[in-house]
C-alpha cells in the first residue's frame, strides 16, 4: 500500500510493537497528526466475542462527555402533530411518509442520525434496506426509537455515539477531534471503553478486550494497553 510522506514521518514516532498507556497513546496520535484539517480521532476495539451469535452481540450508545466535535444532522420520523416540537428541539428534519418517499425516490441522505417515535416504526421499516447498510436504522438499543424525541434529539446533538460490532468483531468509534487535546480525548475514551466493558455479554468467554488501537483520520495506529483502560 502506498503511504504518503507525512504518514511515514508520523509512523517513525510510534513503536508498532509497544502497548502504550491510554494518555501516552492519545498524545502520540496528536503528535502524529499532520493533515491540514482537524482530524477525527477514532478507537478500534477488537473483542473476544462471536457476533454471529445473538447472545454475544455488543451494541449500545453513549453521550461522550466532550462530544465528537462534529455537527450532527438529525432526522426524526414522527407524527405530524409532533413535527414542530422536534424542529424546536433542534432536529434538522422531521416528518413521516414525506421523508420516507424522499429517501426512496431521490436517494436522499443529507443526515447523520435517524430517530423515530415507536408508532412510526411500521413506516420506517420500509427503509430497512436503505438505512440498514449505512448504520442509520433507528433501534431501541441505541436509544433512537423512543417516545422521548426531545431528549433523543438533544443527546444526538450533544455527541452521542453508537457502538456496535462489525463482521470481524471490532468496534470502530470516533472519540473526538485532534484539536480537543489529550485530556478531553482521554475523558471520551474512558467513557466509551467503560460502556463497552459494561455491555460485555454473559456468554463471552476468555479475554474480552483483545486489542485496542487509536488513530487519527490520516495517521498511523497506536496500540493501547487495554488492561490500563480505566
């Protein structure tokens, strides 16, 4: 794989075999960030579970203490009488069948998070094949199917992130921007790792956190000593 000059320079700062303490790892990620934009810092956590089994799924959502640094566009599926309430609470779009048709007919995806009231899920279900692969389908587990739309909107705007296993049993999640500095990133890291540990399935056997790596958008990965996560 071709690596640019900045990436190679950054990679020299990091010992690929070493396991760093979380704070040290985050400081390294910041030092290694050479892009001309404010890079997102991500956490990649490999778990000792088998997500193919329903009783070993790991999924949930958490509001990061310092947010993600990203402005989130929120779409809410609700009955007509609740549209004004949702827009007043900060939703970017609110509606019902009109939005379903816009997504279906225009392939419209100008939003980052989808929230729905429970009485709208019959309608939203038609979008499963479109929203599902993009990770946008509302779900009760992530707190995005709820009668309390106001709270869900404010949490989404405050930097709520959803974490879930991919097909290789890894969770990929943003924990902020390089500009946050190591302390704020560390606070977000502790909150996310704590939530993942709390979500450990009873059926999980052996070592739960197999590896933990942090990296900025364009930078090299830094391994974190997962035993010192908190």
